[in-house]
C-alpha cells in the first residue's frame, strides 16, 4: 500500500483521484449505494474531470447503479454461460 502512495505522490492528478476512487471502492465493497449521491456531488464539486465519463455512465443508469451498490443480488454465476 505504501508503494502505491509513493507512486501517486509523484503525480498530482493521481493524488487528487486516489481518494475519491478509494471511497467509491469502499461504497462498492460495503454495499453503501445510499451514499452514491453524496459521492457524485463531492467529485463534481472537486472538478475531477478525469472521472467525468464515469459519472456520465452512472447518471445514464442511476437506478441500476444504486441497486447494484445496495442490493445483495447478483447475476454473476450466470455470466459467461453459453450452453443451451
């Protein structure tokens, strides 16, 4: 972990992105989809244009994003099954 922080410190853009990306990973891992609005607002207010395409994708399918980050259901085991 320390080595990653050193690499990020060498690039100011990466340093600015690291926190919000880490926060989103925690929202995903802990299924805290109710915090998505607050996270999106923080990223927009910070002016992190690098995350713009990601935010547009969340906006386009917002309900599905919140559900995916909140509900315990998954279709993961079915993915990639191509037998009839």
